[in-house]
């Protein structure tokens, strides 16, 4: 086996924000003892979207892998904790359900817990599925748990993520990356220079400065300065499955208790989010402009917020979909430059970190290898399509017919890959797992159950159980969660004692 021939000596990242600085932090941490140079170019004159403020548990793993102190990160980003998402009015107006992190129940004598619950339900037990979720029980009580004291309790299988200020998170990661030697250059890219074979050679700033590199990472947002405007990689729109194409956002003062979960409330032409941080609350309305105007969306958002607005409403247009070639020649796209899936399940930061992880596995040399590029692009597409299908599930299973938007959703044509999963689940409550999928069984069960998609029957092997014995086990597990949750501090008490952020 040969040693690495012609290793990459310099990576140029165009664009900062969360995506740019996660890339800089991750790569600089891995190559901190090498001669690889990383330079990030960003302009203070170009604003960042900065609305991806709800995250999912893999973020905690990212921070751990970087050696970042979690409590310090929480304090500096004004973060609060997130146990899942509460969905309101999605199935029908007046109904709500919870999508928790972690797992719901645990296998009983080798039998899948969901099948155990289905059997008990068929026998007449009316206990909700989420009564067996640690995160759901904690969220309903407004509690958070002591992770260091959770061992040997029902809470040891609980997971959490964060609500955070994305602007502050970007600054934190920038500071981390610069300490590892990442060079930050202020400036706006005015021109991109290509080689004879079409690869990117350098970028020219408005100041006239030329910055060259062996490899480029495009974090320039929706405009895709390198990946699209220069390399013309193409973009596949998924608006036939996810029709929302605009969002209006506003920040408000905090009012009342800090909920340890995100709220997603269905509205006339889309849905609203509410994300509580320590110093403020983020609010937004994701909608489709075929059904309401920007002005109507702004009015709807302002009529449904809690607390006084501290920013002016901001409208952000977008097209849900994926770049045809997320990696093209010597350019990798990340974040919004790569693709966009609406923030219904808070997957934006996860997609940045996971696609960087793929890139690290297939890290190139100066000699481009199409085998690596093609496999990278295939895997990224699989991840995006999995998340797309999971989001479509929220819409297509609605029973709402009160507005044109929801009538469209109820009758929409869905991807064949999702239809296959729906058909398999309806047969006997089973799931079709995929390799390295983000959404594990609990997530699918939560949405199927919350949207009242029911299987025809449970797995017949459950009939080998003595039902009274099974019910006793389920009842004991449910009560155990209640008992341990009651002993935990409230979310606000936990933040105050362990993670209080500096006053803004």
C-alpha cells in the first residue's frame, strides 16, 4: 500500500454561519497536528439565515467529539434543553401529540416493545404509547433530569438536544476553530477563478485579494456561489412533496416557564414553531405562498406569539430539495448551499455534521477520485430522502380539510419509498430499517401513533404471552417513569442551577 500521494495542503471555506464554522471546527480538529491549512472567508455585510435554533441529539455527540465542554457551550449560546417536539393541530384541530427522543419502552423478553403495546391496546388497555417514553413524561411535567444521576433508573435511556442561539453558536465554533489555527478572512467574494479542467483555483474578494486552495467548501447559503453559480451542479426541487416555500420569523421576550421541548403548531397554510432559549424565544411560520400572502403570514405569526416582539418580522424564501451534485470536482457544498429540508424536525445542523463525517471518511487528495465523489453524493441523497419521507409523513396523514392547503396535503401523491413504509406498517406494525438512518423506530412510531395511522393487527407471536403478566410489566414501567420524573427538577430550576447563561 502506498503512502498518501499529493495530499491536500489547503482548504478554503466560503461562507461562515453555523455550517461554515462547524466544517472549520471539525476538519481543523482532525488535522490539528498536520500541515493542512484552512482559511474561511466570510463577509460581515452578508447576513446569515440563522434560524436553525432547535437541534437533535447528535449535536451532543458532535460537541463531545470536538472536546467542547457542554455546560460552557450551553451558557455561551443561551441554550435550553429539548426533549422532543410537541405537534399541535396536525391530525385534526384540537389534538396534539409528542415526538420524543430516545426510545419508547424497551424490549420485553426479546419481544419488540411496540408490539407489546399493540397487544395490550387490543386487549382494551387505553394507556397512551407516550406514557412509556421518559422524554415525553418529563416534557409533560416541565421537568429535566440529572444525567449524572440517571444510571440504573428509567431515565438512563433518555436523550436530549438543545435549543440554541445560532448566531452565538457560530461565534463559539469560530473561536474554537481559530484557536486550532483556522484563518478567518473578512471579505466578499466577487469572482471565482477556474482551472482549464473546470476545477476551482481561487476566489477573488472585493478588495482584490486572491485566495487559492486545493479544495473548496461552499457554505454560501441558498445562492451556492461555488457549487451552483460557478460549477452549475443543478438542484432538484421537492416542492411536489413539501410545498412550503417561505418562512417568516420573529423573536420575542420570554413569557412563563421555559418548556423543554419545541412546539410545532399547524396553521392555515403551514405550521408555526416556538423555540424557548434562556434569553428569548424564537418564533416562525413556515408556509406556502400559493395559499396565503407574506402579509397574511406575518399577521398570523404576530397574532399567535407569546411575549413582546424584540425583532421585526423577517421573510425568508426557500426551495426544498437537494443539489444534484453536493460534491462536484474539488468543491463540497454544505448547509443551505447543499440542500434544504424545512425545519420541521430540526435536521439542519445534523445534516451539516453528518455530511462532513461522510467527507472525512472519503477525504480526497489533490487527484480527484470520482469513485469517492459518486459514493458521497449517493449517501447524501439517501439521507436527504429519508428525512424528506419522514417529513412528508407528518403532512400526508392529516385528516384536516378546513383549508385548501390541508386538503392538498391529505390528498397528495407521496414518494414510493414512503408508501412502502406505510403499507408495511399498516400490515402488522412493522418498520423497514435502513443503514445509518437518522430516524429510528421511536420516531416513526411516534408520528404514526400521533397521526392515528394504525396497523391492521399486531404480530401473532404476541398471543403466546399471558396478557395479565404483560400488563403488569407495562403498568410497572409506566409508574416507574412517573415516580422518577416527579423527583427531577423543573427545566428552569435545572438551567438556573447548572447552566445559567450570562445576561444579554
